[in-house]
């Protein structure tokens, strides 16, 4: 298997657009110790409510504008983006406390939604509010202002939804806490 990886061709991603968002700083920062909430994130629930209500523009490069044709027929889209503010030197983290919370057990980076990953491609399923030419407006995208866009995909229940989803107890705990008032 290791030899297979050595023979794979190099990959190159080209940004196709940029995020214009009221969110200016990421929720998490990465350092040698792992993940931690940024200094201004005193109340994670307040932050998540701000993100949920944030109206964000995804500005696609004019050269790719026609690739959006028909997207307005979908209620939701998947936005794939690059967390550009993560220091590339921090992409070697192997285990982290989810969301930087020391009360949760350390997990392998692939078992988390951490932005500090070997290939930091993030994805969010968000409601599509509008499209005008090369700009789509979405709600609830957590990407910070200036994040490069890698791809846009329509959200399709038949391809994206799974039955009998299970999650570990620590992730269930995070979801319960976010939903609690």
C-alpha cells in the first residue's frame, strides 16, 4: 500500500472563488498542543447561532459563472472550501481533543471535523438563498471571510443522506449541547 502512494500523481487544486462573510476569525486555532477555541469564543453556543444566521456570499470567478447554471433549482448546496488561515505547519496533527475541549477524549484527526488536517478541505451543507450571476448567497456557512472555494455541489437527499447514522458519545454530547438553550 505504501508503494501505491508513492506512485500516485501529484494533485493540484485551483480555487474557483472566494467566501465573503461577516465571520472574520476561525472558531478554532491549531498549535503543537492541538486545537483550542480562539480567545474571543467565550460562548460557543452564541458563536454557532451567529454562524447559523450568517448570510454569506460565495463569489465564483467569472470564468466559472456558467457552471452555476441550474443551481438555483436546489434548496441546499455543498460548499467545499480551504481553511486558509490554518498554518500549514499545523497540518501534521494526528490526534486532537474535538473542538479543543479537554473534557472530550483525544481522537484521530480523521474522526473529527477539525480544520487542521493533512488536506484541509472542509465541506458544509447550507441553504441556498439566491443566485445572481457568479454569486450565490447561502446561510450558515462557517467559512471565514476570504476562504478559497474549491467546489460547489448540489445537495441531493438520495446521494447525501444515510439511514441509521451512528456517532460516538462525545459527538452526540456536542450536538446536544449546541441544541440546548
